[in-house]
């Protein structure tokens, strides 16, 4: 993980700062390049979803979306 964080920082996607609450720790946050990349990824996901669900009714899309949110929530609850 530390190599991934280091690489993302070097590439300008993350910014590292000393923690405000604990000077021994560092905190990562998205840099401008990281925010732009995340926004592009979200747009790509939406385009793929639109292509995959072409011909579906709005209700069917909403139901699928609700079902996926439910599954993700259950997944998070299983981890704890």
C-alpha cells in the first residue's frame, strides 16, 4: 500500500500532510489531478451503465440501483 500511495503522490494524484491531531502521522487527500481523475472515472462509469442498461425503463434502472446499494451496504456490514 505504501508504494501505491507513494506513486500516486509522485504522480500528483494525492497530497500528503502531517496530521493536525497527531504529528507522528501523515494524512493523504486528493490533489487536483486526483479529483480530475476521479471525476473522469465517474463519468466513464455512467457511460458504461447507460450502454449496459440501454432499453431498460427508468423504474428498472432505479430498482437495479437500489439493489446494488443494498448489496454494498450488506457487504460493509459483513466486514465488521
